[in-house]
C-alpha cells in the first residue's frame, strides 16, 4: 500500500490556514509524464512537490494528482469527491491521478465517512479548493504573458490566450503559481456551468480492484510484522477470570501471549468508543495460521460480570450484568410497551380523539439485532515506537479514534499517524475503532509491528450490532373512516428507533409519539441509516394498512397527507420538506406505472422515507413460488439534490435495494445466555446472487438543491416496500422481521 506524502513546509501550512481555516494545499512536482499513472510509476527519481493546496499536485508536464480526503469503503467517495475539485479546476477527469489521503486534520477537513455527509459537507469546500488553484494558475499565466487574467480561458488543464494564440499547460505555470497568495472571495460555477459534475464516471480504483492490487487493510504487510488475534469472552455479560497460556505458547510460530485492557476502567469514552469486551487475551505469532491454532490451546476460565458504570460523552450509564437471551428480549419489549413512555411530541388532543373513535387499528412491529457482516473482516496494522504509533487502518472516522488512542496510550495526538486503507465494507461498523486501540496496545507490549486480524466468527459475535426494536402504531377513525389521530410508541434494546418529528407528524391534527428503552450489555452502534432502517419499515407498512381500511390507493393516501403537511403543517418541528417528499412519490409512481391497467395483476408494494436530508421511494414487484420470494423489479426514486456522479449514485441506490431486501428477508441475530447463535455465514443468512432483484431501475429527481445524502436514504424504504408487496402476494401482513421464515 502506497504511503501518502504528507510532509509540508511552514509556508504551505500558512496557505492551508488562509483557506477556510485549514484544509487546502496544492503541490507541484518537477517530474512529469505523458500518461499519469504509467509515467509516475516509471520515474527514476523521487518527485519533489511544491505546494499550493493540500488536495492537488501537478508536475511540469501536467500530470495532475488529486487527493481524496475521506475514507473509502465502497460508496465511491474516492471518485465523487475528486470530481468536485476537478470541476472547478477545469481538468480532464480521465487524465488525473486520484490518491487516498492519509489522516491529517491540519490539512484536510472532516476526514469522516458516515451519516451520508461526505458530499454534502465537501460541496463548497472542495470546489473552492479547485477554483482557488485554477485562479492562481491563471494569475501566473497572466504575469508570464503580460496579459489580463480576464482574457485567459482554461480547458482540460490548459491555459489559452485567444488574442495572441498562446497556450500552456497548468504544469508550465505551477512554480510561479505556488508563490502566489491564495486568493480570497472565489466565485464558484453556477450549476448550469458544470461540465463534469452530473456526468457518469467509473470508479477510479475499479481497475485496481479487478486486478487484485493491494488496497485493503488485509493486504498490508511489511518486514518484521507479526500477526495478532484476541480471545474474548464467549458471551456478553462475561469477563476474564483466569487463564493458562502454557500450551499456547509452545505452539509453532508463537511469540507471546498476554492480556490487555482496551480502555482503562475509569477512562471516559467518546463518540464511537465501545467496550464490547474490555479485557482480552492477545496471541501474537508469525502467521495467521499459527495464531489461530495457538488460540485454540488457551485454557480460559470466564465469569459473569457485574453491573458496571460507563461514562460516554460525559454521561454516566449503568451497563447491566447478566446473560441475555432473545426470547426474554421480546418479552421485555412487549412489557415495556404496556407502560407509559416518554412523550417526545404531542399535537392537538390525541387522547380525546381515540376516546371518540369509532374504530382503532393497532399494530406492533418488531425487528431483531443485525450484524454488519462486512466482507473484509476487521483488521489493522499498528507499530508503536517510543511515544509514537503508526497505523495502516480501515477506519471510517480517524479523528474520533485518534483522540481515544492519544488518551489511552498517553501520547500526543500529533504523534499518531494513520494511513487510510480502503475498507472492504463499513456502513457504521468501522466507525468504531476499538480494534485500533487493541492493535496499538499489542504492538507496544510485543515491541514489534503487528497486524491484528479478526476471524469471521470474531466479527459476528463481537458486537456493534443494529439494536433490536419495537414500534406500536395506533390510528383512530371516525364513522366515515376518516383518520382522526395517530399514536406511535417505540423502543428497543438498548435504544429507541423513534423519530418523533418525521412524517406523518405534521400531517395530522392529533398526534403523539412516545419512546422507551431497555439497558443491555450487548454493544450496538450505527447500522446503515440508524433507527430509520426499522422506523421506515413499521411506518410504511402501517400506512398501507390504514390506506386499505380507508379504501384509498396507497400512494394517493400518502400524497394526501403530505399535501396537508405542505399547505397547512401541524407543529413547527417537522424535520422534512413535504414538497420534496411528494416529489419522490410522484416520480416512483410515474416510473413504475403504478395504477396502470397493464400492471393490475402485479404483486407490488410501495414505500417512501426521509432520512439523512434526502428522500427515497421504491416500488417492488415480486412473486412467491414454492415458498421462495422472487423479486422481479425494483423501481427506485431518489431526491438527494444535485447528483455528482450518476454512475456511483445509481450503484449506491441499487446496492441499497439489494442490501435492504436481504436484511428484510433473512437478517436475524439471536442470543442464548449472552452468546450469539449465529457466528458465520452458515448460520447468519445473507442474500444470495440468485435472490437479488432481476431488474432495478433508479431515477433521480432533477433539481439544483445542493447535495444532501445518498449512502443511507435509499435503504430504509425497501423494508416497507417488501412487507407491502408480500402482503399482496400472500394475503398475510407481516409484523416481525425477518420476513423470509414466515412465507410458506
């Protein structure tokens, strides 16, 4: 894995600081090539880069390199983020070199991939970086040719002066440009002036991926590196009592066996810190095979853990002891549902509306814990030396974990170097960097560079799950079947999925939302579209059932409610834009041919949802044959503002549909006495290739709204669309996920 050059002079740092408070620097090299990657790899001397902003480097022969600041786990930000720079820089995107930047908060803003915020946060920031560099090159050219900047134009990395016929590459002006002051008050292009943004671009690392080039953390190796694995308690609610490593240490290739405390007992945890299993046994050896075999030879005695205190984000909580089981989880959630919850929102007089109701529909929806099942198991390289530590790590939020590592190891944060590896999966799992803390502590104790590797079983049984949830919906109707009130009560273990201010809040005069939660020692965390992935399933299933009772078309009913929220909203805290919400429903209706006579016999379901600042809707057409669900067609509509890269955006929406269908049908993690009953793909059912939709059509609402989010928004609605389509196919409404085991 190539290490990024992040050495910069004092002058370059000052230029960084002058643009948006830090985050810009253009480097220029005096080495060149005709074709970017071929020539750079063939150079016989090390390039010497001069600097302008941190995102761009240029050689005299016009080889242009753009650094992608955010970690990449397959959502293709490594293509779309550089496109923002390239658009304003005015270069040929196909001729540039894109490289993953290393973690460096002094040079790069918000090096975090999560929350569907990468493009949204970088929209103006990175475009300004590109436009600033272009302006500096233009200024250098005007000085060299003694002509006004206003008479110069650029195209594909070339500067031209029409009156004199002069032209030159960006590289030919790079030295002079690097000595200029970074301009202020840069004017960015209007959307209608985009040449690159909005055009499909292939994954910049696609060729490397296809050819198996070293990109991922698992690929990394260096001289003297040892392999480490950890042995953890077999169940949540247990801890280490004592162990004997005599036999393990005698195994071939084993260097050492010792225990580590991932966090100090009194250490305050920050965002994305987790204690899953705090005291673990580290086995260190020469190869993965050696370590795996030695780990089996450990003689370990575990004991039940008591209640413990935990301080996270300055809030103290009690983590209960005890061994938890799925059957009790569901019983406890049903019991909590009968108790008063915490009122999160109340509009009008819902209690009176329910008392006066002629008919009430009440439905309870549940969903299990879900494991991330990232394709590349958790790993990281760490080398602790003196008071410094160097990582090659697949991590979503390097800045978050850097703070934790500095605290745990007692070293300055600036002594932590993190080279970002491409992640073989993420969507929340790799926001939690406890494995980097483990690796650093093991490297320190072993006095050697190590690569920490989790097995698939370690990953599945080790925590950071989607919580288990429950939502109860109640709807009140008058004698004319008009909807008069709605009551939502939701909770889970150990958190509630409730979004109290989301649709249909704001569309009803009488509305109430309550929440509750049950503490647990099972560690949970962000899972693609946290909370929304279940909230959408329950909400959209219930809306379909209401529409059926009222004798209304499901899409028409939703649009009717949204029209009310648009024209005369109830309350002031509604967190969605009703007009945009309506837009995706109308688009998916039209593109799917919803309501057309030719589609009358199709078993189809619809769903729409807002989360992460964007709107998505889906229509699913499916069949059930011999107890198997066959998804023939998914029509997806998304409003995420300006679409930067339609190629990547389409892939993201397609992946969301497949991911959601798989989780809706099969996703299920259960516990018996604190132990996961599923530990690998033989027992944790994943969607298979032949179960993916036969066809997926993706459509984007065309507008000039600044980009919002895309990684997560198309995921939640698919659950509701599946439930509604399955009802049409089977005549049975499903209230408990996963759905697959209820179809026969």
